C-alpha cells in the first residue's frame, strides 16, 4: 500500500458493532478496507464473507471514524475496498461496495 502512495490512518478501528481493518488515505480519497483470508474454501470464499450486513456495519463505522477525526465526508472521496487472501494469493478489490 505504501508503495502505491497510501498512508495508513488507522488499523483495527473498533466501534460499537464492528471493526474496520485498515483505514488509509490516498490523494483525496479515504479508503476503508476489510481484509478477509481463507485457508480453504469449505466455508465459501473470502469475498463472500463480506456480507451485506458486514458492508452496512463498515459504512456505519466509516461515518463514525470521519466524525471522530473531524473529517468532512464532502471534502473526500470515500471508498470501500476488500483485500482477500486465499491460497497465498492476495487480491485487492477496489470499490468493492458502496
């Protein structure tokens, strides 16, 4: 991430109802990133583990992070990414949900 110009603002940001794994800034974007890993696919893919309810909780947490850090949502591009790790393969899904 650092090689691509991202600055990590927070890791494991906890709030009532959940946690956001990584929050980073890249240019004018604040990126909220969920990291999911799977050793095997017997319980589904890592991508599938980021359910609609999980997405809603991350979005709620992002608003709390912005408020807590005096960041105006209108001044930044907000993005939600998912990084999956399966069988030692890392995939970065940018704009995974809105």
